[in-house]
């Protein structure tokens, strides 16, 4: 059986007219290159190169064999490329859960991008704001804001610097005025979000010793964060939302950030999974894509 590296030594030496030059190009010692050529000649039962201390030339047998050696190496390299391409092809099912607002309005186009690049990949997406039970629901991973309460889950950071922002439509602010401090929020119709049995009517700002909590009220609340965003777009009140959820609306002018100098509550985005085993290729691709896109959105922050 002829060796791939022996063929490489012969072809490079024939092309360069020097065995030592071939050795340098292939990062081999002259002794190893010489041994490879001798091994190839012994297996073929023919002298391929006529060598002296100053010159090297192809023999008649070597000249006839060179074309076949080139073809053999090219065929092997084509096979290696095909194997590499096969490894790059991603298939299977990616099952994930995501928050309602982020999932519908931010994640969906990113998933479309992922599937365009990897058409053999199938996606099963469950939307909802309740924490997904990764041990019972048919999902592999969940995208969630905040740190997981379940210590058995592993949280992979996607956007640790994400925070909430106060926002409202220009029409609402023109009609009701713009708050000049967080204390003035109690004069405004605040759009409230309910998770489980808890209505989030205590809006927190800053962190640590600088944290400030403000009691707010409004004429409507919903357990779907996407509805809260839609109310804000409709001009009926002030929302306190993740920047990732409203960045596109702010960029388009449909929403306006209120009190941008006030540091909003932290809302880090994580990818949650159930164990520390290596993530499969589809999940790795999802993780890398979300990290990259979230960084782009964060750079738009005003």
C-alpha cells in the first residue's frame, strides 16, 4: 500500500528539482524525506529519481509515474474536501423555547437566517413567558431572561449586558408629557406584565446600593409580554421592556426611550440546557448566532 506522505515527497521533489527543498516545504527533515522516497521506490520496484550531490532529475519510470501520482493526490484531496463539507452540513431537529415577545419579533428572523444557511435543519419553537420545564417539555434548550432559579440547569450567557428601558410611543408622550424622573411614573399609565399570579408593578432601576424601586399603576396588564409591547406601540401607556425586545421599534421611531440616562434593571439573556455535556452542532450554531446578533443590537443602544 502506497503512503500518501511518500507520494507527496516524490511529487514535491520532482516539481522543485530538489529533495531538500521538498523536505523544507513539507516541514520534514532531509533524512525523513529521503527515507520516504526510498520506501516508495522499493514498493514500486523502480527508480523514480536520479540523484547526485548537486542535481536531481526524473528517470523514465519516474516521469511516467508522476502523472499518476498527481492524479492520486488530487483524488485524495477531493475526498478530504468532501468529508469536510459533509461535517459542515447540519441536519436534525432543533427544539427550543423562547419568551413570547423576543421569540416572535426578534428571534424568528434570526432562526430564518439559520435555516437558510443550513436547509437540512428543522426547528421546533415553543413560545411562552412561563419558564420551560426542560425535563418534561419536548425542547432541547430554552432562551430566557434572567438567571435560572433551577440549579440543575446550565445557563450559557448570550447577552449579559442587556437591560430594561422605559419607552412609549411619540403619540403618547405628545399627549401625556414625558416623565422627567422615575418618580413621575406614578402620574402615567404604566403597562403591566403578569407572570404567573404576580403582576410586575414594582419597577426597579440601578443596582446594588443605588437600586431604586418605584410602585407603578396602569389600566391594563397581560401575561404575554408581546401584548405589552403592542399596547406601547398603540400609544396607550409607558412600558418597561428589555432593550432587545424594543430596539427595532426605537430605531424605527415607533417607540421612544424615556429617561435614557437612568440605568434600567438588568435583563441578561441566557441559553438554558439541562446538563454540561457538549452542546450539539445545531445548538452551538444557535448560540453563536444569538451572541453575534445580540451584540449588534446592543451597539444600537442610545
